[in-house]
C-alpha cells in the first residue's frame, strides 16, 4: 500500500484481505487480495461484486441449509 494514498482495511482473514484506497482523483478503489491475486474495483464494480457474493452466499445456504 502506498503511504501517499489514504488506505483502510475493510476485512482480513488468515489468507485474504479487503481494503480500500482514496485515490488523488477522488475515486475510492476497493481491493481484494486473494492469495497471489489482487483485484481492483471502482465503486460501481465493487457494489456489483458485493451483490454477487451475497447472492451466492444465500444460494449456498439455501442449498445446504
């Protein structure tokens, strides 16, 4: 993470991390570190990914619950 750009950790587990950065152009960028892969999302993309994960979680819980 760059010290010149404000960042914050959203959530962290033993192997994964979600964090955000407030970019100089005013955009907030969300980052998912998943092992050796880091995914970067602008706000609209992040909202869609969160929706996808929530739907997948509900589907998995319904299937196994």
